[in-house]
C-alpha cells in the first residue's frame, strides 16, 4: 500500500510540475514570437514584390524530453485509442521553439526574412525497446535574406 501511495504522490507531483513548466514555456514562446513579428517567415521561395539579397542558411533545433506523466498518459491512451494530447503539446512546443531559434539566428545575421523554411522531426528512443520515446528533436532551417 505504501508503494502505491508513493507512486500516486509522485505521479500527481509530476502532473502539477510538468503542467506548470509546460505553461511557462508556452508563455515564453508567446513573448519571443511577438518580439520577432516583423521578421517574415515563409516556406515559399520568394516574397512577392521584394528583392532578396545576402542569402544565408540559418537553423534552429531543440530536443525536448517526454516527462513521466506524458508517458503514462500516452500509454493508457494507446490501450483505448484516440488522440495523444500529451504528445501534441510536446510537438507544438518543439516546433515553435525550433522555429524561434532559427528566426533569432536570422535576426542575428541581420536578415529581415527567412524563406524556404523546412522542419524535420525525430523521436529519440530511450534504449529500452523501440516503443519507448524519451524525447523528440525538432530542427528548423531556412534561408535568411534581406529584402529591399
């Protein structure tokens, strides 16, 4: 009984702490995205009406681990089927963070736009079999340009 109680306490603590960290990260992403609103980002090869100069490859990547609560929630969900909401928030945070890092790199290069943006996503297994996911890596890259 004591082990079950300890497990439930740790699970609840993980849920609360993980949820707070997730919410804080999303708030920080919102602030950083607002600061970079003026930097145009597109998956297209051109920006209509603009002349593009000084192309430079820029990239941003992030690796985010899956917390214990997300693993348990996803494990339960796989039994019954349906959306894995716990992993959806993980993927959203990863994509947004990678794109922001790429955009920040473009700004550091003096660019005012990034064209031809691409995203790559990889899952990272924890070594205990192919079914366990330890985290994800999201990599964003594109061509930073100056528009005139």
